[in-house]
């Protein structure tokens, strides 16, 4: 072999070039390419399916939810303060506006009571945001390196918050609804309860979002104050929608969550009530001698206006009430 490829005096044949041009060399190259291609495909598939965590998202969420429930159960005041706060709101508002008469002033008071009840979410959101930041600090400090994902953590925190808030808002509803005397029909009460259940979800998600956007626990109350005041200012109750300036009238007032919750609660609970004006709430007027009665004289006006006449058959000192139902 040595005499063939490297004889004394050298060889005139370029053996490496001849090998490169041979069929055997081409067959080996084809085989190498095939093996490399299969390895590349296997590596790509593994990298696409490989997760940074040993368990799935569902498993992570399940285990974290169990852990959060145990931690919150051991930290009794965390949930007890939520329940106590909501029960206090319901009882305080219910007895402060206890069975108001269905006069114009009474209807305004009942509407105000719903606005006060809506404010119950603010302190709960503060608690949820601070708790979120405490758990996120632990996650960032020691548990984010391949133990579980932040999405599983946030999901478990939301799951743990909802049961207590659902129970708490149900208790608040039972505390004020019949105490104020606005229980009404069963379908109105059922819809009102569903609105409060959705408000519980809003409270949990908003509190978590508040904790996520706040740079530190110290800043949480300030961010909450800013956001909550904006919500209230755009809710159509502090500033009626018709007199809002642009662009709040056309755009910003429509994106306030409180506008939609109050828009569901007030017509549903206050709207069906029958209004009976107090004596000092009646607008008094006299009719000309040609009119037979107050009802005849004001018939055209009442056909397009809300309200009713307190003494339709009278011929003088007619009393007009500007509201006949809460929806007016």
C-alpha cells in the first residue's frame, strides 16, 4: 500500500482528489447528510416541545392553588377582614338608609346607597394588591428559576381570592337588600345578586392588576387613589353624563367599570319602585276657570312628561310630582 500511494520518488496520481471524485466518497457523504438531517429534526422537535418546567401548567396551578389556600387559611385575618368589611358595608348602608319612604328624596337616598356600596371594592383591592406583591417578591427571589411559571402563580392567586369575595358580596347583598326595603321582585333580586357576583370577579382581577402595575408596596395606595377617583368621576353619578365635557362625554366615561355596574344596579333596584311625593316636593299651580280639573288642564303636558298629579280632580292648587316611578 505504501509503495502504491507513496512510492520512492513520488506519485503522479492525486489520490485525495481521486477519492473525492469517487462514488464511494459520495455515498459516505450522502449517509453523513442523512444522519445529520435526522439529528437536526430531532433536536428541533425536542426544543419546541421541551418546557422550562418539569410539570405542566395545570399541575403547577393545581399545586400552587393548594399551597395558597393553606397559607391563607393559616393567615386567618386576611380573609376575615374581607368578610368583616363587606358585612359592615352592607349593615351600615342598610340601616343608615333603613326603609326610606319612596319619595323623591328617598329615591335619591337609595341611589346614593348603591354608590356607597360600590366603594366597598377599594379597600379589598388594596389588600389583594399588597398580598400579590408579597407573593411575587418570594417568586422573584427564589422560585422563578425553573420551579413554576408566574402565570401559574397569578392564576392560583385569583382562584384563591374568588371564593371569599363571592361569599362576602353575597353577605353584603343579604345585609342591605331587604333592610333598605328595595327587595322588590325575585327576578330583580336575582339579577342584583348576579351583578354583585360579577363585581367580586372585578374586585379580584383589579386588585391583582393593581399589584402588578405598582412598582412597590408603598406606591399601591397612591395608584389605587388615582384610579379609583377616575372611576368615580366617570361613573355618571358624581357628574351627570349630559353635562360632561369632551372628550369625557363621548369616550372616557364609557370605559369606567363603575358606570356599567351602577347602570345595572340602579335601574334594576330603584327603577321598579313607585314614587309618592312628599307634600314639600309637589309643584303647586292653579288652572284657569275654563279648565274642568287639574287632570284636564295638564293632560297634554303629562302625555310627554314623567310624573303624576297628586290631586287630578281638583280645580285649584294642583300638585304635580316630577316622578311616578324610580326609573323617572
